[in-house]
């Protein structure tokens, strides 16, 4: 069969990919673009592709930026993401650019590379971010991984993280995302030091973590309504006030609690997922609690009445 003739569009697609990846492409990506093994070999011999790792090439040049070499490391160990101090530098958390590349891969098979520090961990979609075209661990996961071996660095990393903004100038530091990560990584060696380091951002560590939660609980105590569990986990979600027998929760909102537009949007996504799980969500703001306590109680009472379980199915509402 005659080989497919290369077109200008094909070469433009390669140029676009290389630009997005700091001048680096992999054999797998070239094949996905339609380049045959023989054409890849010819281009390598002609110097149009310059091998930097097995199956990884710089397109037309050898003078790579640090980001290009980082992308080459990620592609050489695919599926991999930049992690630990490499990710910290990409996020803008590290003061000094690391001299080596830390990578995290899902399994140990086929990733023995002397050039890199390779770590092994299964990551979820929430643990991964795209930083200038380079797959890397999320802001929260990066801090967790560093906490495992360099806990003394956490305070300064978290302080720098507070100042990070996205392209729309929205704060990237989101305490609720950290708490979600900690809820599903309890056996990670960085869990305890990161939890400790975050205490500065959670000054009230009692079961009810805020004055708002205490005020809501005090309001309920003056009624015959059942009391909820506070900071109750359902899977990876932590609910402010939850009645498990009724599958009903109240989420308490203040600007100080949510802190950013990103957190606001995340809460809406979280609310949809909880409803998919059959959990009804009522949102109560600090202003509503202060100015309209009777209306808040009426709404909660009605929700509990409508979702009351059969007596034989009841159990303690506390976690």
C-alpha cells in the first residue's frame, strides 16, 4: 500500500503541537498525527527531529528551555505528570528552580529512568492540572506530596499559594479543595503535616468549625427539630450540617468560608453531584441566618418533614 503523502496541513498540525509543548513531541503523538515509523526515522536522520529521550524528540532544534526539558521528561515516562518540587516551580511556589525533574506515574512498570526522580501514585482527575501545556499535579496535591518529605517547607508554600491568581485574577487557593483532597488521602504520609499546616486557615477546629455553624446549631436547639451531624463526610464530600436519615443537608455560606469565585463555582458542581446521590441541599447564608432565622427554620422543618424516613429505618443523625 502506498504511504500517505504528507500535506501542509499535517506539518502545520505538528508545528502547532510542538509549539504547545515547548518544542517537544513523542513518537506516539507523531503516529497519531499520521507520521509513519519510517518517516519519523528519516526526519531524525535529517535533523528535523532531534532525539532527547527514547521516543521523545525536539522538533528542529536542540536548545531547549527548562519547560521543554520538563515536557520531555513527562513524555518519556508517559503516562506521567510533573510533581513535587517540579510542580511547585511550575505553580510558582518554589523559590529556586529544581535541578532535577520529579514525576508521578500510576504504576512502577516500565518507568525506570535514571534521569528523573519517579514517584508512584494513582491520581484522580482532581489531582492533575495543565500548567502552560505541561501536565502536573494540582496545587493541593503538590503541597500534599511535599508535606510528606519536607513538612518544614509547607508554611511558606501555602503562604505563596494564597497569592496565586488564575487568568481572570481569581484566587487559586481554595481551602475546600484542600479538605476534599485530605478526605480521600488519609493514608498519604503528607496527610498529617498538611492538616497541621492548614490550621492557620481553619482557626476553629471544633466539631462545629465556625461561629456560623454554632449559631445555626443554637437556633436548632431551641426547636423540636432533630440535630444534624456537623462536618459529615459522604464519600469525598464534607457536608456542613447533615441529617443522614433524611438525606438532607444545609450548607452554610459566607464569603470567608468560600473565599473565591472558583470555590463558588465548585460548590455548585458539588451540589449537583449530591443531588444526583439523592441528597437534598439547602443553602443558608450568614445574612439569612441573622436577619431571617424564622424563615430558615421553616425551610429546614419543611425539608425534614418531606424527607422523613419510615420509623423502622431511622438511626442516629450523628456521624
